């Protein structure tokens, strides 16, 4: 009897200790999982503005740029040398800029010790020039894609896309902006002096491990790497002096996994003027703009003389359940940039009431077919990405309606190469204003279904696929990606050349 009692007491104590330990561990994990830099950033570093890339014009009128991918070190903090990668410099890259209808050529040289690619995110261009995982540039090799810019003014960007290694290459510093201009937007009274009242903001979250950039994914972070602070254009604690009453911010979320909701602590409204692929039809006043990885937004902020205003990222609305919010970044707050207004400001012209006209069909008339995409971390439509398999074949010159659904219990987003699409519906409703402009990447919290209208009017190439994928780069690298080709009517897709499917980090095709 007493022996059984003793056993029971010991057993009871063990169970109590285990329960308390697990409970304590969970409480510790839960309370330590959200991050905030609100009110804790010194803003003592002048914001770096990425230089405009030099270019020359060929005899045939082609604008030619040079980009060199290389390794180096960057001093983010005084006296601390961090190993990084960059284009033409040690971190990030210059801003390429070209006008609609211009022919461009970019001479890229890979001086890294491993193969990579350069993808033109948001650009409408032939599949062979797209810089996806089929256009690998071996170490020491060069690649010179060329195309005619054939889309409205927009804030696009470029970054590597080697299958299985994209997150690592982007997080090392390989990213830059590509601004497209056009005549119509050039005539609008919008802030347009680069680096003065028109500020490019490449936003990334980082975490330092000593001098090194940490890229490790934390326990329970199922979206990928999440940093504990942000930087803009490679500047930690950035401030920018401004001298105009209207300041245009071209926001790019160049983070590998984090979703931001940008706004201002004083609750001031700003005007959203452009989304991923260019201008909205009219400016829309709002207090927050949510950007998942890869998305862009252009906003105009009104400044008062002498004030200091913080651009903050707030916990995004509708990010997921409490678990996702806590462990995947949805409860986090960051002070991103301080705008310091001069004591006297130049008055900016009023924003125009009408900005542009959406060049994307609404898809309800003349859409030849629909397709469905089920987003799962294990793969899209139940299949993990395979380089040698074409998932979808699209006929050139047609409009399609794609239904994209995320029921995977975690946030995802969806990016389609080559096109700017129109969001028709979000969960059966008309999309909110921030999704009414041209888009190439959309955020889908768990439980969301979106219908998108896409028009495929580029050249057909049955042998070279474009990608569609989750732009949370950890998910993309894991295989949350598929391939489509654009063909002439009646043409068949031809399977891309055989490719090792297991050696994810060694696809070297010069
Ligand atoms: Cu995802």
C-alpha cells in the first residue's frame, strides 16, 4: 500500500514538473516571440539613396547597363565589417531606369563563387530574358538579356532566382530597383525628383550574429527568416531630410519572409498612388498599406515644416490566427525611417484627381479559361516544383481568370512572372483600394481566395517557362513554385532540358 502511494507521489511530482516545464517553456517562447523597435530607434544615420545606374546608348538606340554581382563587406555599424553580396557595390544594387518603348540590355557578370540568376520582378518580357531558375549564370560567366520596355511607369525590382537558394542570395544583399517611366506619368504633377521628393525605400528586416547577417529561421517561424530590426536601402537607423510638402515614397518589401503594414504613429493619412505595376486610376487616402515580400507601393505623404515623422510598420490586420501572429511576425512593430522636414518647405502641387487608366482587362468578358491554384507549403496544387515539368500551358493573346486559394493554416503570397494582373475578387467581394491597381504579387492570409485576371500578350516560347510561386522565399526555395509556358494557339509545351532535381544548390548552367 505505502509502496503504491510512494510510486504515485513520485509519479505525480514528475508529471507536475513536466507540465510546469512545458508551460514555462511555452510562456517563455510566447512572450519572447514578438518584436518591437517602436520608440527605440535613434535614427542617427543618413539614409543611403541607391545611385542611378549609369547607362550608354548603342548605335541601334538600345540603352545598355552593366551589373556585376560580387562579394564584399559592408559597414552597417561603425567599425563592424559584415560579409555581404551586391551589384556593382558590396550591398544591394544601383537603380536602373528606362522609359516605356525603350530597348534595354543589361550586361551582367557573375563574380560570385557560385551560380545565380537575375530576375526582373514585375517586368513584361520574353521568357528567355526573365532571369528565372532556367537562366543560371555560372561563376565568372556573363549574361546579357535584352528586351523592349512595354508597360506603364512602375517601381519594379531585380533579384536572383536560383532554385533552392533564392532566400540566401537575396538576404546576402542581391536586390535593386528598376524604375520604368512613361510620357503620361511624366506629365502628372507628382513628386519626381529622385532622392529629393521621390524616395526609393528598399525595406528589409535583419538580425546580426556578431558581424554576420543571421539568416537562420527561428523555432516555430514557419514563414522563414524573421529579423529583429529593419533597414532601408542598407541603412540601419535611417533618417532623411526633406524640403517639400509632398514626399513620394516608393516602398519595396525586399524582405525574404516578413509582411509589413506601413503607416505613421500620429495616424495621419497618406495617398496611395501606385501598386506593383504602376499608377492607380486615382489617388486613394489610407492610413496603412500592407506589403508582403516582393510587393511595392508608392505613397505620397504630406509634411509640415519642421516636423519629424516616423514611418512605422504596425502589426498587419488579418495576418492569421494568434499562433501565426505571434510566431510568424504578425504581432511585430518596427520604426523604419524618420522623415525630418526642413523649417521651410517648398509647396508641392496638388495631387491630380486622375492618375492613369488600368490597361488590364477585367477578365469577365473574353476570358478563355480559368485555372485553380491551391497554395500549400508542400507545393502548389499538390506538386513540388520540378525544373523539368511544365505545369500550365497558356495561349498567347488570351485573357485568363486564375483562382488562387490559401487554406494552409499559414500566410502565403502569390507572384506571377511576366504579367501585371488585376484582382477581381477577394473572398467573393470587390477588392479593397490597395488591390485595385496593377499587381504581380498578392498576399493571401490563411482562408483567402482571390480571383485574378491575367492577359498573356508577350511572345510565345514553348520551351522556356515562366514561374508562379509563393514569394515568401523560404517557401519558394522549398518548392512552392510552378512553371507555365506561353505558346501560339495549337502549339505544345516542350519540356525544358533535363535538369538534376535533387542537387538543389548546384544547378550550374552557364
Ligand atoms: Cu508561402
